């Protein structure tokens, strides 16, 4: 449950203070952390006999051994080199320290499992409240779910990096969904709203970019006030991330409450989308439009259908822009200088993106 790196760090710190050689040994006798050279992985046969004995500590061939328990059952053994009284005291301190770590990590593990099952709707309503009470998790507080997606080497512990962003907030939960997705269930104060939610997302993005350098996508659901509704906020964050990837590929922080028209299109059935495209384009597809035309249209929309400003930003003559718009009108029957036609073509572009995304996801 405790990583070998944490165990190693703990005994390294103890050695720096005490100058004593220490090792952590599994109950089967394998050394998994040590301050002595050439000891990692070594099998100590005497440990199995010690674990099965009633003794709490034992002196064997110049080493002192101490048990560490998990729910009353020996889980690890501390090995201290030396037979003196100081070695005995250090062994007791080391076993107490790792025992405390074991309890803390087990509590975190239990809470992580609870939160995962809560997010995935794997718990009955009565179980949610009873288990939350047992784990000392409050029910009626303001919470929001963030979904953090990265694409990095799985060896990097992104979960611990995110936990480190809020070191003083033990009521926040951070857990991994898979190799690339992390969930943060963040507690908020009653008066904190959309501005605070966005600031938290930017803080996470800034920290992760500084640590890993890769692209990070962060989405958030809506604020909930009941523990049972946390799964709803998670589903909203998941949907927000997918909608953003379809319609706003250059956007890395997205909030469920700011999805705009993309939210509506995302929920349309594909047969209806195909019918709409056929009605507007009369058999054409987006592949029939060259990149230059599409880039011109997007810039025209960005500039609120302003011909002069669009031609200036594209570094082309006004007549060239008019020619391109006329060409598009001949192909589709839509004059983008007309507001209604512009809306229809804008929705057509978005529906096409959605269909391409859904087709790709089906493979």
C-alpha cells in the first residue's frame, strides 16, 4: 500500500538523524527498502520465523527486528543493524513512524476507493451516507469535480503533483481514473462561484505545465451541495471536455456552464445531423471545401462578418475576399454576408465536426 519510494525516503531520513543502518523487509523476508549497500532484494529467511512468532521484537545475528502491523497482522518488519540499546530505541521509533504511515495511507486508499465508486455511481444511496460518515466525509458542503487529462509517461506521479497544489486542504480528493485522467473533487465555500472555479483550473494548469511541460486539458462540472450529486458534476466535466475537443480544439480549460451551442449539437442524434447536412449542402461534404476557403470563413466569422477587417487580417484585397465568398455561395447557395445564411453555415461547420468526431470514436 505504501510505495517503496516512500519507505526508502523514511528510513533515509532516520539514518541521517541516527547514523544507524535500517531496512524495511516484507513479511515474506524480502528487503524492499534499505540504507545498506547490496541489500535490496535480498531474502532474509529469519524474518518469516520472526513474523510467525509471538515476539514484538527480536535480536538475530547482529540485527534487531521489529514488527509493523496492519489490522493486527504483521505487514512489514524493520531491521536495525546493531545489538545496542540505541538500536532498539531507533527500531521502535522507525516501526512507529511506518505504522503511522500505513494507517494514513490506508485511510487515503479507503477514501479514494469511496470517491471512485461515488463518481461511477457504484454505490446505493444508503451506502453513500453510511460510508461517508465512517470515513469522516461531510455530506452537505459545496463541491465541484475537475477532470484533468494529460498525455505523459505513466511513471510520473501526476496525482501527487495535483495533491501538492492544495497541501492544506485535506477535504479535497484527488484520484486517478486511468493512465491519463485524474479527478479532483474540490470543496468550495458557499460564496465561491465561477471566477473561483476558473482560478483553480488555471492554478492546476500552471503547476502541471511547470512540472511536466505537456499539454493539459482541464474541465469542470457544476457545483453540487450533496455528496450523492458528485457523480453528476463528474459527468458534466467529462462531457465538457469532449465538447471542447470537438468544437474548441485550441482551448485547454473549459467549464460545463460555458459550452454554448456546442452543448446542443453534442446531444443531437447522428441521423438528424446527417439529414441537416444533406439539406444544407445538397450532397456536398466538408471535404469538398479547400483549406483556404474554410480558413477564410472562420476568419470572417471571427470578425463578425466584417469584410474590410477580415481582408486586412488575411492580407488579401477586399475583392479577393468577395470572390471567395461568391465562390462559396455558388457551391452552397448561402451568402455569408447575410446573417441568417452565416448562422446556418456556422452550425453546419460545427455539426460536421461533431459527426467526424463521432465517426472516429466508433472505430
